[in-house]
C-alpha cells in the first residue's frame, strides 16, 4: 500500500513554544491530507483537511490560529502547534487520500506523540 | 452527524479462538474502513468495504458490510497473540470517498497464549 510518513515520531516541548509536525506521502502525490488527534484511550478525532495550494478546512472546535496547516506541495503537509500548552499533549496523526472516485483509500502515517511540559 | 458504535469495547480471548467485532453506523455507510492500531502507534490499514453485502478476507481476518450498509463486522479466525491491538472502524463522512473519516471508539483485543 501507499506510504505516509510523519516526522518526528515523538517530541517534547516547553509550554509556550511552537512545534511543527510533517506529513509526507512517499510514493504518491496527495492533493488532500487530513490531520487527526487522539487523546489517551480515545479514538481519533478529525481536526482539519489540508488542501494543496489552498487554505485548510478546520473542524468545529479546532482553533485555526493555534493549529497552523500548510500544504505547500503535493507530497508534504505540515501541522504547527503554536504556543503549545500541556493540554495540547496528544497523539497527532495524518492521513492521505490515494486513488480516485470509487477506488480511494485513506492511508495513515505512524503518528507523532507530542508532550508539552 | 454520523456516529459509529463499536462493540465490544474490549475483548480477551484464548489463543486459537475465533472472535467478532461489530461496528454500527447511525447512517448509511459509503466507505467503511477497518484499521488496527497498537497504542501510541499509527494505523495499519486492514480492509475497506463499500458495497452492501461485500465481504473481504486477508489471512485470518474477514470483514463484512451488511446489505443495508449500516453495520460491519470483523471476524478473526484462530486468533494469535499477533492479533492483539486496538481495532478501529472508520467511515467516510461524505456520500462518496472523501477520505475524511470518523471513527468508532475502538475495540481493544488481548489474546492470551
């Protein structure tokens, strides 16, 4: 299957600093990528849709100024958590859409564990 | 809004036993995904179902989507310790394959050797 790679796998940052997470499609081009967040022992919650060349679309309740998404190329989307606080500590995971019409599939990266201290 | 309900929430089985995990949607499913996740790791794609009555198998795992496209089941035959993990069903929120998914709460599977 298609490969989606996230970097870093884990990061620890101080409260108030910003952290950037990268999501790359390694062997295909992805015009659309998605960012999810998963708190301990909970399921994945969609945060935003990242669109190459245009603004991201955020889900209700997700602060767009806090979670900056940039999708500057067909193989890379970045999520920047600005002015991080301990409550932002979570597992962030991206996915990319592969295929067209009725043959699309969503492949996920390995995730990034963010700990804000 | 659409919701996915998984059952059971957790499951402990003896190695070699069969098991079934269910995923029920409040709305018609247009794309139903099954993933496996180990805690703190990414999601491993298992299968995707789209058509009512569709059934797919890979190794010892079989997934089915009912005719009404509102319920899916994941069946593992002769479970092994390597099957342990969290199983998530995800559904496309649109009426087509948008890739934008909502997820069930997950089913944690433990397999005792």
